[in-house]
């Protein structure tokens, strides 16, 4: 009787947990039920061999036999048992699994070559190498699916596929690398991961850059499984000295990290940038037809006004910054273009762009016309990833023929100069670094936009920093790259991760002012002020009179209540920037907390003199006048706040109430307290009063008055 498929999943997880906890006998006991369900003689044989090997190991130990290889043998047993557990899970799901993976696997079993790698390779080579035919879309899809759904490989099967990609056209070899990568992401297989290192040696960038991205993503997915593999570690160590490999792996890491900002960028595009661009007056409909009459040459002043507006400039500056930093700014534009039937086939998400692909072979403007070639070259030379290029092509082919012909009339005739410019553009956009970036975008779009994305573990939702991967960390741990990673995380306001990277960087470099300062800022943003102080002080020792560092050090001391130390740094900063009004306010605030009111008011009134309309300084003077017992002065500034046309905040209402209560004007005090109560509600009002209790005591308000105030406002 077939076991419930959910029970199979539970057993698979339980066995994996037991193996990771080094409870082999218990794991083998539970695995037996999976062996029975799989009904596969080869898997049963492997299970029995592993269990027998372990039992003999235990017997030898019981007999007191020493074995220097025992530790490695034990690790190998666990690794092989984990793989067998995965294969059993796969074998059972092949029978009844409903995901695309298992559906594709069952479909392959019905083909002449089945799922046998050797037969599939011979079949493909027969079509492409021997017969010289261009592979159909069906051949491409089948080859991808064979590699994606293939079982755990032997070393000879790895060599077979490594040889195969050297004989195929580059775009087919690239598709093979993607198929193997997705297979490895689906189920851990050491030989598939080693194959990706083989593929990096391929001469074509469209192939080797997919391999290096696969190496990075695969490690993010399965680092915990690979860290104990001697073969993989040995391979990684050999590639550490391979010219260019470290740099390209680091480049792949940065593009994977940058994918974190894609969702935020897409939101900005959809909610801010595109709506702002649609306000362009040139897009407004002309209901009368009069606007289209040519009156004079030059731009419409209304357009210039729109272009020069603050909102447009701000959003254009943001877009320019995102573009120059290599951010993925096209996801939002193309997300809605992934509903074409073309994208229902998984392999098509990983196809290198080919304008002559059978599934998009409709003519845009005309067969082999200069206009068509120009459009093709513009797309190929653009920064669009393959997936987005297919989206654009499919969109254009879906337009009416008359529209396409009209577009063709506006395409300029190719000159020799234009051909050279396009050639240069193509070379820039298709160098190894940009090919890597585009491929990461391809993979990102698959995980985020594929119609069956819920069936895949989204690697971009997990930790995407190779610095935390035990296997590859030595390759990405040099100071220059660590600084790049830390800076990216810092600019993305991922302060906890950024601080960890700066901490690692600090261990690789001499004491550095910038690193100490940024670690301090990260800790300050995380509200870990004691640690922030430590780093800021280290920075201060390296560069004593840095204004920014002094003010932030003072702020942190202020936050932790060490006002004497805060004042010392504020006063030191004042000597460097005596006319900084914000610094004057901060210093005055700190001095007032130390009850050095004369010094504080000196600074507050300086700011007030230079900026008479500053409500911030009015509030500071009013509050600290209350604390200093200067009731007339407090009243004058609270009156200025009320007369200034500013809507009173709950703080203003509360403080004015305090002023009247201290002056024993209880009726007026109650009026303001009630306004505050009505604004914030009972619970918040109670918190506000209790928070001010210590200050009220300093103003000689009795502790008995606090509950009276709380009850008065409710009358």
C-alpha cells in the first residue's frame, strides 16, 4: 500500500535530521520504510551496503581495533546516507508527485532516450554534431529537462556532460549549465557541483559566467552539505589559484547581493517613477487639436517647467544613481510581460537570447530588412537580460503588422558609424562581467515570476552573502572585496550585516578610521550605543578632530545618559564649527540636562537670533525655562508657539499644561491636559504624564498631584 505522500516528506526530514545529529542507527531504522516504498532494487542494495558498513565499523570498535581512517569513513557514511535519503524521496515522488519536476521526469520516461544521460547525449549529438541540424525548441527543452531532473551522477556521467558541452553550440552549452544548476538546487549532488567548475573552463562567456553563478548559488543552497566533502574542498582549493576565478566569483556575489534591492526598486518604479513620468504634459491628450499646431520652434515652456520640477529631478537623480551602480531597474517594466505562452516552459527562462528562436520567429518588420537587423542589434546590445529581451521581442511580434511597419519607417538607416557604435555597445554589454549580471537577473526573474514558482525553494529569499558560506568564504575574503560587500550592505542600510563585514575587514587591515567610524554608525543605528561609543572612540584616537565623528560620539553618550561626556565632545565639536546651528541646539540640550542653564540658553538664544522662525528652538527655550524656574520666559515662548499658527502637538499641550500647573493655574492646566488627552487617548496620556513625573518633581509638583491630573482629564 502506497504511503501518504505527506508522511514520505516527514520521514525524509526526520532521517535527514537524525543523520545531521550523527544518529546513524536511528536514521537507518527510519529510512527502511522509505526503502520499502521506493521499490527500487539499486536503492535497496545501496541502503543495505551502507548499513552493513556501519555495523562492521561498530563491531571493530567493540573489538578494540584501531583505525586511523575511521573519522573520514564516518563522515563519508553520513554524506552518502544523506544522498540516499534524497534519492529515496525522489524515487517515491516520481510515482505520484504533482510538481513540474516530477511531471517532467515522468514525461521523459516516455521518450525514446528516457532519462539515461548517455542515450540523451548521443541523441543530441546525433542531431547537432553528426547531422548538423539546428535543434528545435523541443530538443532544447528535452535536453534541459534531462539534466534538470537527472538522478545523482557518477564521475563518468559528470565527464560525459562536461565533454558534451564542448561539442554543442555555445547557447546550447549555456542551457545545459542552467539545467545542471537547477538540478543541483533541487537535489544535492556533489558531481553536479563539480561539473560547474568544469564548465567555468569553457571558453564562451555565456557558458562560463552561468557556471560561476551556479557555483555561488549552489553554495548558498547547500553549503552545509558540501563543507565536509573532501572532493569539493579539493576542487575549490585548486580553483583558488586559477587566474580570474576569484575575481569572477566575487563579481557574481556582488550581483547576487544587489538582487536584494530589486524588489525595493520595482516598488519605486511602479509607485513613484512611472506615475511621475506619466504626468509629462507631452502625454496629455489634445482634445481640440489646436495644441498640435506649430506656432514656433523650441520646447513647450510647460514641458521645461515639468522637467525642472523638484519631484521630477529628484526621481531622475535616483534613477541615474541606480543605473550607474548596476541596479536591476528593468524588473518592474518587464514583470507583466512574462505571461506569454513562451514562459510556461521552464527551459525558456534560461535560454540565451536568440532572435531566430523558433518560438519567436514572427517577423517584426520584414524578413532580413535593415530595420529588423537594427532592432535585433539594439536588443542584443542593450543591458536587458535574456528573459527581458525575449519579453520585448514577444511584445513587438504581438503588435499588428501595420503598427510594426509604421515603427519600421521611423527606424534610421544604418550608417557605417552607427554599425561601429552598435558593435562597441554590443562588446560592452556582453563582456564577462555584464553577462554575469544579466544571468543573475534571469535566474532572479525565474524564482520571482515563473507561474509555478511556489514549487521551488527561492534561493534569493535565503541568505545571499557568500561570506557566510564555509566552502567559498576563503575565495571572497580578501580585504578589497570585503570592503565592497560591506559598503553595499551599508548603503542598503543593512547595518547588522554591514557591521559584521566591517568587523571581518578590520581583522585583515591596520587600524582604520573609516572602518571604525562605520562600525560605530552601524551600532548607533542598531541602538547598541555602548558598542557605538567604543568604535567612535577608536576612530577619534585615529583622527581626533573629525567633526562628524565628534558629534556622533556625543550623541551616543547622550543616548546612554552620560551627559558629562556628551557635553565634552559637543563643546569640542563647537570649536570646529561654531556657526553650526544644529550643533548649537544639540550642545544646548546636553548642557541643559546637566542643569547648566545659562550656558544652554546662551546657545538657544544664538540660534533664535539667527533663525527667528525656528519652532524647534522655541520649544527648547520654553521647556528648559520651565525646568530652570523661568516661568515668564517659558510663558512667552509657549505663547509664541500658540500664536505662530502651528498646530499644537501633544508635547506642546502637555508642557503648557505643566507650566500652568506649576503656576497653580489649575483650571488652565486642566484645559490643556484635556486637549492632550483627547488627542492621544487615555493609555498614551497616562504614559506621557508618568514619563514626565521626575521633571514635575524637579518643578516642585507633589507626587500626589500625578493621580489627580490623571483623574481630572476624565471628568
